[in-house]
C-alpha cells in the first residue's frame, strides 16, 4: 500500500513547524520558498487534510497538523537509527559519543573509566557534559546525550538503565571538627551545623532535602556552591560542613564520617528508552559494566 507521505516531505513539514514559517524553513533547508510551499501543498493533498492555518504573515498548526508532528518526529528518528545501523554493517561506527556525568562524579569517578575506554577505542570521539543529575536526565530523554549517569530512583524510571555503582554519601568535615573523631553522625546532629550545599537540581542537594524531610529537620545553609573545590575550601576553613560521596573526601585535611544509619546512592548508566545504541555506545556500556 502506498503511503501518503515520504520522509523528505515530513522533514520539510517539521522544518516549517520548527522555524515558524515557510520562508525561514526554506532558508534552513537551502531551498526556494516555492519548493517548500509546494511540498507542503502536496503533502496536504495526499493526506486530504489541512496542516497549517495560513494568515497574511503568520502560520499556525491545525489540530491535524499538531497530531502529525509527533508521528513525523518519531518516523524521522527511526529512519536515522536505521541508516546508522546499516552503515555499521559495513564497519562504520558513530563518530562521537556524548556522555553526561553528574559534577561530583566527573572529577573523582569517571576519568580512569573514560581514559581506559579511549585507549581501547582511540577512533571514537568522546564529549563529556557535566551537569546536575536531573538536567542530565532531561537531556538523555530529549536525545541531547547518548548516555549518562543517573541516580536510580523514581525520577529516572522513564530511561533504560544498567546498574553501575553503589556509592556512600558521608559527612565531610575538617580534621579538627568534633565529628571527625566519631564513628557515625546522626542526621539531627548534621543539621545542627552550618552547611555548605549545592544548589537545586543536583543530587547532592536532593539527598540533603530528602534527609531533612525524613528527619523533620531544617537545613542551616551557610553557603551554596556547585563548585567542589570551593566547597572543600569552605569546609577546610571551618565555615561549614557538607556531604559528599566518600571518594570525593579522600584528602589529608578532610574527614569522611558515615551517617547513622549509613546513606547509599545507586548509580546507573542510562539512555533514552527505546533508543538505538550504536556500536560505540554499546561498547561504552559494556566497558563501563566490566570496569565498575
């Protein structure tokens, strides 16, 4: 059965939607405006539907046009994935691998993993994006990142995930602080101290906010900073304490003290649900799971 549209016409249709008009779409596609207009007219004729409201200098999607947008994006994404899969049958791989890593892990967990992968696959270009955990989840879901490390919780259930690591969150204090000599620190004692915290959107802050809700305490926020070296400097100078993954605290002037009870985070490597993984992406997933 002949379809009433082809991928090219759907691409032109989405260009008009995304660019907000026929002229802008024509410029983005390097086509004449008349060619864009004719493609849309032919598409509407084959579908026997009106996709755009046409005003003097403005256009708007009809209800039928709105319904087509999601299907068109899905079909073009699937076509791109199919093309990539066919190219890889001839030995080609995706040239760039885009990986998202939460800031706390970027400097303390992933460098050896990334360097090891690069040594095994020198032809693959790696682009690493550091951001808050929730922003990374949105970027993965939107296709802006191929893979990313996420906190394995209810907020990430819409992604495909592979367990990667289980890391302990500990209280970080200067060596001369009274907590440094303890075996455990209760949440209540922690919240009684001035705190140095990340801003909203980072799993560090979400961990603190959830701990405060569970204990009925209020955080005494002395400083907010997303910069780990600055946070450490503030703690070393005695202006507040914080919490980090245990491996982040490993330096002579700082002490890592477990919470009572201990607090653990499950980290997973994630990608968009239903997304096609290129050979490069599959290779990174396998390498990460081998070396976790």
